């Protein structure tokens, strides 16, 4: 049997855990908002029309900061359409996803929904078809207490207390030719810098995210980050990263090692940002906001006709149904984000409901957990204190897309009272026995040991079989004399919590 050894030292700190790493993303796309979080006719709907069964699942998922209202949608968004009496709000065409937007859910309603879920709002401003003035107006509407035209408009609309939004995205994927109003790095960098300067003149402690590349495969990747940051470095706090993964050509070995590509992406952006900072002789370090990441079967959607010439309300778009393998990869991506938490300070799983999402709904019917729900929810619940970087000794295997990849990946979190180990076995054929030296960690007993795996790596949860896949007890986990021993099933994600 293949074995692996892991050693964890309490002083091998990556960073204190920032709960923003467990963020998510709600875009006005497909059925994410309408017939997703919002369905006034549903039996569980509250007075705002929000499905409370979905609220319960979002709370269980443990998502923290929610990026809103897009995504590509934001580059055509007129925020003024989304406030005031619902019966007076205009219907608009959304060019990003070729659908109709009713504006029945807007800034104020969504903020009330966030209170139900216990999440923080991360707002995106439209720098595609609009600019500085609209961004400042939205900031005033959201955050100014009272006494100005737009704060008084918010109060008149029924929201007396300001929303207090601290984190703002300066547009979305402005390097992408699919983006309404896309720009060159030079043009965008200048606009982002001017917008950031103006927003911080209004409220100096805002946290601003400038657009990085839409993906590491973009032809301008790296050079885009350099140019944009040369203009905006001293005005912003984060640069965004977006990455999606899928199995291609039946190459499961490469797919299971997708986190190596994410690691490359992070290291490249960090080195580019630090180069610009050194060039500018700046004392600050730019953080990364990995505010779109997930599994997305994009190739299949590009070949479909779900985005077509019809103008429809809330069409079914991008409704991927996820497998066990998808969930294992997602859990591994989250391990990588935590492993780079010293620079990746915020992350948003894209998206939250129905659209490439961990939560699915049926109009008038059930809401259920996809396979990807489980590694995210358990990690969010068990992680605490500080993120620790373990030392892993394990055999490797060869992949066509990513070269040599370790068979096991892991990350650890710990505080004074408890600790947790999160692990992935990438082998398709072998269970792997892992011994972990946890003698320096808190916790004298195993309080929880769970795994996600199945004899069928492509098993899924569906409307007709909503609980086909779920967490299982990680059998045989032992803790003796400071050594934790676990046996990881093939193609699995696992978590072990230690406490007293």
C-alpha cells in the first residue's frame, strides 16, 4: 500500500485565518437570483420573496463575503434601476447573458438577504459602460448615513441604516473581449486608478479590488497585471484572480491535479505585483482576491444553445451537475487557496445557487446540496485560528497537463483549543495510508473524521436523487502518541478535526 508522511509544526504559519476566504458569488445570471435565491411564490418565501430553504443551505455552506451583482452582468448594470418601488423598476436587456432583467431584486433587497445568511456584501461597480460618477453615486447611496441626496433616497426607499459596504470591485474581467466595454490594460488601469482615488476620497478605509486577468490562459496574462498595477498600485488593496477547471478528454489524472495550475496562477500574480511594488518603491503589499473560482464545464456550455437570440427571463444557464471527482478537485482548490492565504486574503466560489453552484433548486420544489457543497461547508466550519503549512512526503504521479503531481495534498488549521487537517488523495486506484505528526497541535482526541468518495467517481446528486452522494465516516482514523493515522480512499477529499 502507498504511504505518505506529514509533519505539522505550530510555527509554520501561513497566515491567520480570514473568513473572507470562504466567500461566494451571486450574479444576475440564469437562475442564480430569480428562481434561485428569490421565488416569491415558493412555500418557504418570506415577505421579500426570498426562499428560506435556500437561506438555510447558504448558512450551512458557511459562505461569508458575497460578491454582487456580477460578473459579466455588472458591465451593463444601472444600479439606479434596482432601487425604489418594485412596480416602477424598468425591465432591461442584459447583453452579457442575452436575457431580460426585471430588477425585482436590487441593492436593498440583496442586502436584506445577506443579513438572513450572515454574509458580508462585496459590491462590484460598472466600469464597462459607466464610470467614476456612477461608482461614487452607488457608494453614496450604500454607505452615507443621511443628509445627502442619495442617502436620503435610500432612507426614503425603506433602508434607514447604511449598508456599510467595505469591499468594492472596480469592474469585472475588463481584459475579456466578451465583456461589455472591455479595454486595454493601459486604459483600464488609468480608469481604475481614477475611480479608486475618487472612492477613497469619499471614504478612505474602503478596500478596493482592481481587475486582474480573466484567467492564466489569457494572451495578456502577466503583462495585464503589470500595466494595470503600474497605474493603480497605490490606490487599490487587491488584484483579482479568476480560474475555472474541468475534466477534458477523459484525462482524470490531470484534472485531479488542477490545483497545480491554480498555484502557478497565484505565484505569477504575486511575483508580478511585488515587481511593480518594488519598482514604485512602495511599502505596501497587494493582496489577491480570488473572487471567481470553481469547476465549470465551459466547453460543453459553449457548444450548447442555452445562450441564444431569445430574450428570456431567468433562463436555465450554466447549470452544471457535479460529480464526486468534481468535489474532490474543488476541495483541493480550497486547500491551495488556504495554502496561499498570506497573499490570497479573499476568495469567492462562483457561483452560489443553480449557476455552476453548490446549491440547486427547483421552482416550487426542493433545494439540495451538490457534491461540491460538502468540502466547502466542512472546511468553512472546521477551519479556525491560523493556517499552517504541513511538510508532506509522498510519491508523485505524472500528468499530461501539469507534469509531476503529489498523490496527496493537505493543509492544516489550528488555534489554542482545536485543529483540523484537510486532505486529498489523487490516486485513482489506491487507498493511501497517511501518518501525520500532530504532536504540536491542540486536541487530544479525534472529534470528527469525514470523507467524500464513492466507488463511482462520476456519481452525482440530482433532482431525482438528491442524496446519492454525501459525506461518509473516515473509517479507521486513529490518534495515538501525537500521531494521527488515516487511510484515504482513492479519489477522495477528507477532513479530520481534533479537540478535547
